[in-house]
C-alpha cells in the first residue's frame, strides 16, 4: 500500500515539475499545442463558422 502511495506521490511531483517548467517556456498549455498539431489542415474543414463554410463553398 505504501509503495503505491509513494509511486503516486512521485508521479504527481514529477508531473507538477514538468508542467511548471513547460508553463514558463510556452504561452499555450500542452493540451492546446497537441490539439493544434493533430488538427493540422483538417481543422478548417470542421469549423463551426457556417458563414465561412458558405463562402468557401461559393468559391468552389
């Protein structure tokens, strides 16, 4: 039981330290940067801006 608690506490401490250093060097948090990388060019195709979608459809 103590071993499990020790591992959890160690993981929290390491994660907090990583997050702190990351926040000092980047304006956006880790999750926002990952979503931007994954989304890529396809993000524009699934936007919620209906007017922009209609303008794009008219240009085609």
